[in-house]
C-alpha cells in the first residue's frame, strides 16, 4: 500500500475521479427506496405481478408498477454503480502499476510518486505567492504573517498542477501496460432527448453535422477544465462529423464565472472566442477583471474594444439566457453535455462520449 503524504495525493486523485462535476447540491440519499430495490435485485427480484403494498378498499401496488414509477431513478443508480465499479477498477490497476514501476526503479512508492509528480511541478513564483497572500489578508486569522501562510499558499497553487501531472503519469503507465478495461457496460435505457438550442460559439462540423454536442460550462469550475481533453479527443477522432457548441452556465457560488463568460463572448466579437476559452480554463486562478483584460492583451485583441465590451456588461444578457435555457433542460451542475439532445453529465472520459456518438452516427446512416 501507499504511505505518507504521497498516499494521500494518490487517494485524493482517485477519489476526485469519482466526482465529475461542479454542483452545490448534495447527492440524493440511496439508503432507502430505490436503493433497497436495487439491492434486492441482487438476491433475486420478485415476479412483476407480486403485490408489494395494499391499502384502502382492496387497492394494491405491484412490483411492476413500483419499478415503472421509479424507473428513471433505478436506471441512474445502475449507471452510478457501474461508474463506481469502473473507477474502483481503474484505481486498483493504477495502484498496481505504480507499485510495479516503483519496484522496477528500486524506489519506494512514495519516492517514485514524489519524483514523478511533486518534483516535476515547478514552485509558483514568489510574486504570485505574495499576490495570493495580499488578496486573502482579510480572510486570514489576525496576526497571520506571510512566512506562516506561505507553505499553505504554495500547496494551494500547486494542487491542481500536481493533479494534472498525476493524471498524465497514470495515463502513461496505463498506455504502456496496454490496460484493457473489460467490465461489461449496463444496458443503456432508451435515451431521453431534450430540445436544446445550439446557439453559441461552435467548432468542428457545420450546422449539418450528424452529431451536435451542446456544452454548458463554467469557467471557474475545475471539472469543466478537466473535460476539455475529452472534447479535444472527440474533435480529433470524428472531425467534421461532430459539431461542438459552447453555452454558458456560471454557477451562483462561482462569483467570477459570469464575467469570465462575458470576456469569452467579447473576445468572440474579434474572432477569438476559443482562444479566450482556452486561456480562461488554463488560468482559473486568474479570473478577476484585470486578469481578463490581461488575457485580452496576451491574445493581441483590440484592447480598447474588448475593455469597452467587458466594462459595459453588454454580454450579460447572453450569459443569463444560456443559464436559463440550461436550467429548463435540466442542467444543475457543470459540465453538462447534450449529444443530439442526450444528456451526459460531468467531466466524463472520452469513452462515454464515444459510446453515444457512435450510436448516433449509426442511426444517422439508416
């Protein structure tokens, strides 16, 4: 087993892989109701016409009627169980590969992970550490000094880069070991399609592409950033067969996200929406208005025009319309993707997109 702080790093990474999106709502309780029914299935389900409740003047409810009533929830629980098993399996494989690679190099697990993760993430510049300290002064305990807080600030600033480096390392280990996950997929229930307008910045195929992905995203959400590699792989794999449309869904607890969305739209007026999109996700710690204007300068935009657009708030109504449309479609967290109207929630791996896209392409050929 892994020990010490590196074990915590790996455990945290694997735990993070079980969470795919930004959402302030708590996960629904599963100890009763549908979950109990799902557990019962493992021991053998009752026959569909089995009476499971009686009441009043001869009224009754059958097991079939119960299942039909909660079918959507049961299907979601089946999907969640499969995802938990799959993530758990991937975690077991990853830990075994880490152990094997460490042994090959005559290192402990801690030494290997420190060398390949911690030591390969550069320390943040001193000026950036001081900038964060100054910005957080009002929230720190009275008398807190820079030297006292510096280690915590460094941990904060390097947390995401270390996670990204760890993910890259583990992906490389799995690739080199030719890992094949053969866990059977659960039956996919009939897809419910939502009518979601594909209005927004688009890339990939044109309006007649057989598959359109409408993404609702939040520039301050770390899971939205982690979804980008899967979308990039979709674009590389399918080319003009898939069109990706970006719509804005800033969550109310991400206070900087609405203005960041406006910045992307203002950049879009100058033909650089996707360049600003990439800059915002690459610098999620720098989303204050001065930072947004600096991104515009770095992208060589007409800064006078950009600043006027951003300061005026003229794009706020577009962001609000996207937010309202997303809520109407059932979006409650980010990222959320509608693949030809079929909802896929969270920062899912490429394989999840591929499964739906391939089915849609088959249907389009019929």
